[in-house]
């Protein structure tokens, strides 16, 4: 970063993201009374029309304002991170079934795949990545609730459940991070008997988390909206027709006087034409607004694969990765195979995307997590106006 020659050498501009991290640190260390005063100072200064600067004096961190230009304010608003959490199965064992018995056995196999994917461990990995970047907003796709019930021809007593959202929120709390659920949209919700004596229910969702440790003077959330697409894919199975319900969730975030609508979505993976139609619905629906818009999600479309849905959104918004890193493919999928993974694969496509209108996001280089990644797509973080990262678990993705 270039520093104005007239600026004292101990001073340098700091984006709001850094201020949020500083506020978080002070809040965690409120027992240090001489620093607690600085937290109040941070809260008051952020209400002014100033950018932040940091000065080090005798080892104590002080926050002091500098005059901000309109561009400075626009480029230091907040950060967004997107993750497809991945169920751990693509439903393939049941969808490939040719009769009722093979379908019921497929249900058992799906559950075993989900358990083998270790949702709690993957959620802890995502929580650690959130801790690294401290995003203001976390956009999550494929957030699943998996429940089992006794099955004797009719649904019986509840047995147990695997809750991806609860696992992530527990992992965040264990790290001392404060994130609240701003919005959740429930989508595909199916239940089917297995050949192992239980009924399996799986509910898919999209969810948006927002930092809850920041005062309203720094960050506010408003106008939560959810919706389902009208263009949906249906499957014929040995036990009936299944319709894959998909949709979107959006919130408006206001920080430092700038408002951005963040839209979280997960488009259809098994039909390029339906995904393209859903992308058009998104543009004609939640993206119709006078404020800036960010679409952060799993589009199942993009460079390296079918581009129908990608092209629809790219015609109206800016692909932040392509705009800023035209010579880097930024591949996000797949990192792992499926159906009794793990086995390593090489990513060959980019379907986990952030679009913006206007184009004010600057992503950084993808980062690769060693070993067992918290989710399947590779991660990247756009900044400074909006940060983004996305990856997915070691199995499949829809």
C-alpha cells in the first residue's frame, strides 16, 4: 500500500475490516481497562465521515481518524465470505436405483456417506477459516439437517440428527466468535425409508450469518428476504417423483453509511437450462434494487463447465475474479471425489462465484487447505470492499 509522503511514518490507512478486527480484539480483552476506553473511542469515531488510521505509541494501539474520500469509504465497507458446506453425498446411490429395494439400500448408503464425511470436523475447519478472515457476512449453501426415525412401515420415534448449521455455530462459539443467523431459506426436504430399519429425512437450506459483536453504529442488517425459484428439476424414482426445490436468501448490510444487498443462492446442478432460468429469476427478483448488489453463492455454472447460468448473471453483473485476475482460472471444484471418498482430484472448474454491481470487489489468490478441507470448492477471498472465500467438503456437491 502506498502511503502519502505527508503522512507521519507511524500512520497508515486501515480499512474498516481492520477496525472490526480491532474492535473484536478489544471486546475479547475488555478486562484490560486502559484498552477498554479505546473500544468506546472506536464506536464513536466510526459514526463520523472519516477513514481509519492506526498509530503505534509506546506499544499501545490507538485509532485515529483521517479524512476519507468517497472512494475510500466505498472501498472499505465490509467483507463477505461464501461457503458451500456440502452434505457429503450427491444422492447418487438412490437416484441410480431401478427398483424399490435398491432405492432403500441407496438411502442407507447416502446416510453412511454423510456420516463418513465428518460434518462436525468440516464445520470446525470452516470456523477456523472464518476466524482467519473475520468476515462481516458468511453466505452458506447446502446447509443440511439430517434426521433418522424408527421405521416399521410408518414413521416411528426420533433416533438422532446431524445439523450442519448447529455444528458450525458450535465451532464458532468454541473459538469465541460471535455470529448470528440473519436468515435461512429451507429448500429440498425429503424423507425416505432405508433398508436398515430407519426413515431418513434430509432438509437442505441456504443460510446467512452476520457478525453480532459489532454495535449498530458500525453495522446494521435490514430487509431480510427469501424466495424459491419457479423453474425446478423433478426426478422420477422407484418410490415417486422428487422435485429439487432451490431458492435464494438476501439481506441488506449497512456499514459506514454504505448499503449493499448480499444475495445467497445455490442453483440447480443437474440441468444447465434450469440453472440458467433460475439465474434470470434471481436478476428479475432480489437483484432488482437501487443499492449495490453482491451475489455470493454456488451457481453450478462457470468457466470449465456449462456457462448458461453464469452468462446470464455475467451479462448484468461483474465476475469479480475474472475482472481482477484474468490470467488465473481460480478453479474451485472438485477437490475430492465422491461415493466413499476421500480420494484426491484436481479442480477443473470455477462454479463458486461472487458477482457484484457495481464492480467494486477485488479478490485475492485462491488458498488451498492441506489435508482434509472443510468444504469442497477451493477458497479465495476478494477484498477490500467485500471479502469472499468458498470451499466445500471432501465429497460431492450438488
